[in-house]
C-alpha cells in the first residue's frame, strides 16, 4: 500500500543488455548474443527493489529478452510490471509507421511468450518519439498500448516533444479519438538560481535539469536532486538501466581486432556508465526514503479510473 504522506514517483527500468548495444555500435558480428553481465545486474536490481519495498515497470527490449529468456520470470514473480521497450532498439524517428508497428509486434510477441502477459505501456529507445514522428502515438494506440513513457523534456534530446510545464501525466489527443496516456520523465524546471552542478555553482535561470535518470544522478548532490524531484510534478518518472546497478565494473568486451578509435569510444562509454553505476544504488535508497515508488501501470490504473468516473 502506498504511503499517502509521501509524494509518489514512478520507478522503471529500461531492460536492455548493454553489451549487445555496444557490440552493435562497434560493428561486432556477434552483437545479438547474450552479454556476460545482465544476469548479475538483474539480480542486483531485484535485490535492491526488495530491500526498498519498491515495485517497478521493466520496459523490456525484445532482442534482450530473446537472448536472456530466463530473466523475465523472476521479475514477474517479484510483482513488477512488464512494459515494452521495442524490439531492436531503433530510434522511432528513423522508422516508418509500418516499420514501427512491426517492431512493436515483434517485441510484444516475445514478451507475451516469456512473461505470460501483454504489455500495456511503452517507452521508446533513447526517448526517440520526437516532433517529427508524433504519428507514433496513434500507432501505439492502434497496437493496443494504453500508455507511453517516452516524453523527456531534456535539452539533450533534439526535437523533443514539449511536455506540460507541470510535468504531470496527461492524456494525449489522437486524431481518431483514441486515448493514450503520457507519463513524462522527471525534469526540474528551475527559475533563476545558481546551483551546485558537477562541483561548480552555475547560473541556471529558466533551465531544465533532467533529474529522472540514473545517468544524471552523478552530477547533482543528493539533497539538490531530491529538491528537483519534488519540483518535477507528481507522479513524475524515474528510469534506470541494469548496467547502472551492476555490482562489478563494466567492460565492453570488444571483439579481437577492434580499431583504436573503436576501443577509445568504448572506454569512454565504460567510464560514463561506471560513474553512474557507483552512485545509483545510494541515490535510489535516498529517493526511496522520501518518495513512494510505484510502477507506471499502477499510476495509469488510478488516472484512467478517475477519468472514466468523470466522463
């Protein structure tokens, strides 16, 4: 039961195999094979969520589920929600509507087979539903999805769909009259101030600070991050990746003969992810002391029920 005295945040995991995606980026022929770390990362995630008494939505990537078919069962057994992260981790804006629908169907078929249930929610890889492909919301509704969690008002995302200033969940108006709820990622809209960011006090008048993703948590002191989450709307969304809670250092494990530039790029990505990995567990524990953490599907059921009662 959610504690009514604490504000609510939505907890999610983009369930993907970091090694698969790194291998594809560098052109390794074996990129579809299972990476060496996801199993231990999954166990670390589940143990931490058990410790915190939190349930999450796991937005599952199809290629990852097929490479690790045994990992969805313990997630479902712990009471976590299964959502859809697409199948091949391709940007939505790089697909046609038909290609996007095919990607959704492939992922959903895998998820239903392995998890025994159809996903109701979707998150785009790299938050790639942009202003150039708002048709994706119509396709999601047509394919049977009830909510989307792809809007992230981060300055790093080009062509991002602008969310309401409140950052709160909201229904999307679709051309055919269908309904799709949107659950934005937590972003702090800051007024004129000088805030400690990365060891310096920076002016951030009118800035948008992404505070919902574990990759950003290493940049902000925890008290400031908690302040930002309180100012991000309720219930705003959090997202993690399994590699950000890996108990061991990440290594890209490139194939023999990889070029020098490729290895340098991989080392940079390792450093970025290992920075988040070292800080994410303690930050999530701090968040859980101040916020109730629930899955997206639970919030959707509440909001959709209220909307139905008003109609």
